[in-house]
C-alpha cells in the first residue's frame, strides 16, 4: 500500500478489517470498505468510505471509487463476486 492508492477492504467492520482501514488511511491511502448497514458510521469514522454489503455492492464501490481500486483486502472470508473492474 502506498499513499495515493485506493484499497477496497471487504469486512471493514471486523477486527482485522478495522486495523486494515486504519493502517491504510494513516499511510495516505483512499479506503473503501464493505460493511453491514449498522457499521457504516463507525467505519466512516475510521477513515474509510463505507459501502453497504449485499446486492449492488459492486455499483456502490464503483460510485465510491470512480477511479477504480488498486488493491483488495478480503478480511471477511465471504465470497464477493463479481469483483469490481477498474
């Protein structure tokens, strides 16, 4: 992760995802995190743009990061298909 890159964190509200969000944001990266509806405010406060999981998540990520994402970190272990294209 380098400053200026965009990181997508699946499971951004979990223990590992929360740490990933904070570390990437502290390095100057743009962070987009997929979360459940009830975690949006908390993950946003950590420095990420939080997007809701579920149907339509790809479109929400594209809207949050129109320039695309450079890296994806899956801290949830859930299947996330299809992966967003840049």
